[in-house]
């Protein structure tokens, strides 16, 4: 089970909306392969898992994700299209540094 969490936001009238948690249909969950480092050797993020979702899934970088009972507050969302097949790749991070 994969659940998307979105915090409260302001609507077009400025009113605060409630936070939401919605189950999303994942194609697959891939375990993380370790650390992805950018810049200097100490900068980077540790990837815990990657989730693959349908292209039209309502998800953004500021959302959280619960995957197999573990909640991730840091996610990176990437859309992809490969020969007519499309989807969303969500990289879940547990730490950075």
C-alpha cells in the first residue's frame, strides 16, 4: 500500500484546506541502492526506495509518501515517457548530508 500525504494549503479564496491522505496505485516499489551524491563528497541524499506510479497520479515534490508502512517526508517526483509508455518516478529519501 502506498499513501500520498498532502499538508494543508490555502485555496483560491485564502481559506486553509484540510490536509489529506490518499491511497495511490503503484506499479512497483524498488529498494534504494544507497547514496546519490552531488557536488562535493559530503553533499547528497540517501535514497531508501523508488516508487513507480501512473502518469496521471496527483503527486508533487512537497507531498509525503507512506510506502510499506514507512513514512517519507522528503520525496522527489520525476515524470518520464519512454516510447509511448509514461509514468511518474518518486524517489523517497530518509536522510541527507
